[in-house]
């Protein structure tokens, strides 16, 4: 928008946060950002460092901050991105501060308070505009925000994420339900609509399918290579790559691995993956036609057998549906002895 030298002019310091202190510099790396029809609603700042922690908390106290949104982790990509500290008292006075921490939002640079920070502010401003005016101007809002903090919302992915988040926020009903009233809510969801005959739960699922996550060709390039095409049962479900994807649990990232049943030529890849991710349980969710050669048995049929070349031994059978295996590490497939269970549903 302007040369960087313009930012050094005194008249362009309008959005800076100044510390009202007599003990040193009044500078802190932070800017006021207007909310939608709400001046100075936000403060965008970088993650505090060892030498700026005191200034950070002085600013929080001075500006009567009640909520902190932390979009970085203390450690990211093996580097310390901000100092871990929390102070909520000054002298004999104290205040309550709520911190909202996003722990899984990726970033590849410094915690400068412009990229992910700007994305959150831009989304909230756009959402507020949609509620108040029934229209949205994402570009116009971002243009105004950049007058207050340079380069806020750094890249294309962050910018398009705002649009995706707005679609979800505005087009999908709030489905969060109190656990105490869940049974009543469920009863309402399965009642057919008098006009369409369709239940609300089916409408929810249809809406979910109408808003799919679109993968770009670059995201699944490996799956289309000649060497990997034979490893896919379904060319419409393509990750990058073995044909498996991590799925988060409610509180933990990459808690589950979802994958297809291994093909004859991918059994070794499948078992290597199981032990590399340290998975102790495999759950099969359908009956497997083992008479079909396209569905190989990846475990020994009895305790006396040992699959070759994959070092797996059957050591225990709890029932017909639960089998426990012992994997002995050699031939560089696995680094140590492991035990896993296979549960067939």
C-alpha cells in the first residue's frame, strides 16, 4: 500500500499502543485494531519474548484487557516462539483474564502478530458485519485493518480461510447441544418434517456434504503418480501418502489413523505405518472377504505361523473377534518388540 518509510512518519503512529510508564521506553510491539463499528476493540501484538514479558503484562493491565487469544504454541517446529508466563495481579489488585489458546494452527515464521492474529480479527469483523448489515466486505475490512497494522493477514491461505470459516458460520446451524438435554434434542432431530418428510439429522448431513473441503491437485499429487496408483482402492479418496490420514480426537491432534484395508502390495507399508505411529490397536469395521485375493490376511492364521517377510506372530486369541499379535523387530522393519490388538467389528 505504501513504502515502509511512510510507517516511520509521526502522523502514522495513530494505531500504536503506548505504555504509560516512567521507568523506561513507552514502546511495545502492538497496535490497536478497530472492530466492526467499535474503535480500538483489539490489540494485535507479537508473542512476548524474555525481554518484553514485563511490557506485555504492563500493556494488558493498562488497557484493561480481559481476553487473550493465543494462536501460537510456546514451542513450534522445535523453536521457542514466545515466553511462557502468566501474571494476573499488580500489587494488592488482581483481575480475571480469560485465555483462548489455539494449539493446532500451523505457522512457518515468527510470531509477529500479523498473520494468524489478523485472520481471527478479520473473521470476527466480517461475521459481525454480516449480522448487523446482512452483507460482507472481506477485502474492504482487511484494507482498513492494514492501515492500522502493516501486512496483517499475511498470505493467500489465511485470506481464503476467512471465507471458508464465514461459510461455515453463516450457512450451518449451531449444532452444539447440552449433554443434559441431548436426548430431547435427538428426538427432535429424527422427527420427519411435515412438508418434506426429511428429518433434521438428514438435513444436517446433506448440508455437510454440500460444503466439502476441496483438496487441490498439489495436495494429492503423490497419490496420482504411477508408482502409487496401484495402492489405492478408491481414486476418490486420496491422501499424501501412504493411503492413510490422521484424524484428531476432541482434545488431541493426530489421535487416530484412518486407512483402507491393505492391498497385497501394500501390506508391508501398512504394518510399517502401524509401528511407526506406535498404534497399539487396529479396528476393522467391516467383514473382510479373505477368500478374495485382493484382501490379504496381514496376520498369521495360527500361533505357529509367522508371516513373511513381515515379522508378525499371533500370540493370543481372546475371541473370534479380538486377536493379539506380537511383532518382533528385525530386518529394519521395526525398531523394537511391540504388541498390538486387532478388533474386528
